[in-house]
C-alpha cells in the first residue's frame, strides 16, 4: 500500500514563505510525475505545479515565479517552495504522485492560510 504524507502547511502573512513536503512510503520505488494541487473553499481542485521524471516542471500561471517545485527521487519526495504568498493562495494543498501504471496517489492535504 502506498501512502503520501504531506507536511509544511500553516498560517502566514501575505508576502511570507512556506515550504511543503510530501514523502511516499509503501511498496513503490518511483513515480513518473509528482506534484501539487490545491482546493480553495467553494472552488474546484486545481493544478499548482507538477514535475516529471526528468525534472521538467509545469506551473499554474498564477504561481509561476513565486513557487518552485523540486523532487528527490532517492527519498521519493516532492517539495514546493512558496514565496511572496498572497491571500488567494489560501487553500488545502494536496500532493499527487502518478505511477508508471498511471495510477494516481493523493495525500491527505495540508492547509495553507495566507492573511492579508
């Protein structure tokens, strides 16, 4: 059984920074794609950033230049460094990992709250 465990969420003032981490455990050695989605109250879940196995990132337009995604294949982990946070970034952030068989694994979510 594969589990994704997120950490690093919290409360921060606008302009502040946070770093999210997501580590996988269980019977899996690697993922093709890892990344982060978020869901704000009353809104659909949206892609924030993903990174594929050759370290190519993709970002949502609203976070490009402020967020940086990275991965550690040895630790089967993905990270999201967030700077210049805005109140609009407030959401539950979910870690996603896509295995070679296209199965999607999701973390339980971590709350990020940015006050104005």
